[in-house]
C-alpha cells in the first residue's frame, strides 16, 4: 500500500489523466462499417496554449458483443501476441484496481519495434468499465525523475519520443451482438518531418492495432500475428 501511495504521489506531481471527456462525432459510412472494414479520419483537437492539432482516428465494427471486446482490450499484457510492431506491453504497477463503480489505473511499459528502430515507453492507463472506455498518457521525464527520487524505477521513453496519449471506447451495434470500436491515439516525436506522427499512425500503427484487436476477438482469443 505504501508503494502504491508513493506512485500516485509521484504521478500527481506533474499531471493526471482526464477521463471520458471526449466522444467522437464522425460521419460514418454504414456500408463500410457493416462490412467490417476500417474507416480512418483526421480530427482536430485543441491544446491549451498550443492552438489546434490533429489526431488520427479509426472506427471498425467487430463481430462480437461489447463484453467480449472489452475483455480483450483490458488485457494489455497479451497484445504483443497479435499487434504488429509491438514487442510487448507489461503491467508494471496497478495504481487503482478496476471496480464496478470506479476507474482502474495502471502503469504499463511498452516496446515497439520497427526495421530501423525500437521505441520503449511507459503509459499511465485508465480503465473506465462503466463507459467501456480507456484513456492513456505517457509518463513524462519529470514524472520518472520524481518517482526515482522516491526509489521507484520507471522506464524512460526512448529519445525522440515527445508524447503518447489517446483514448478508445466501444459501443453496442444493432441488437448488441456486434460492437463499434473507436480508437484515437496521438503520437508526437521530435523528428523534424511535417505531420510525421499523423502519417505514421494512420498508415501503420493504427490499422495494425485495430485489425489485430478485431481478429483476436473474432477468433475467440486464438489469433496471433
């Protein structure tokens, strides 16, 4: 209990996650949705003091009820088996347990691998089961330093990675036997390429992740990349 309290204190020194504050208003193509194919969008969002930025958004219909999809989305530690480019996710600390009327929180370390580089980072993830929603935010250098002073080791982000944040949520579709899955990540890097993060997510990471989730759910947990 003392260790968890120290971790919460460290994370509170810099900032905290905002839960369930954004829903997507998208003009979906129903025929494409019902075919099970991915639809992608670019949405603007406001950042205090920084004007307007853009995020890539994906929407996909999964042939399973929300409870089955949520079960897969909860298990980050299994994602390395079916998400392309992801070597692993591992939960390094549960800050708040998931409960029926409470939002759970965990620290989750991840590693992405690509032909020319590997990226490591730690995320602060919130699990809102009541609204079938998850939010995540990169644990910053300041937070890592604050925790280190308390004797708590958290993996630092790979150089060049400025920010990772986002959210995902699911909704029942039709008679509730299918699920609409919304995924809205943000990745910012210090690499000086215009709109690098947007192109990277929309052309690689976002489709691979969402299609991996869909295949994992619809195969009843047996699909592997």
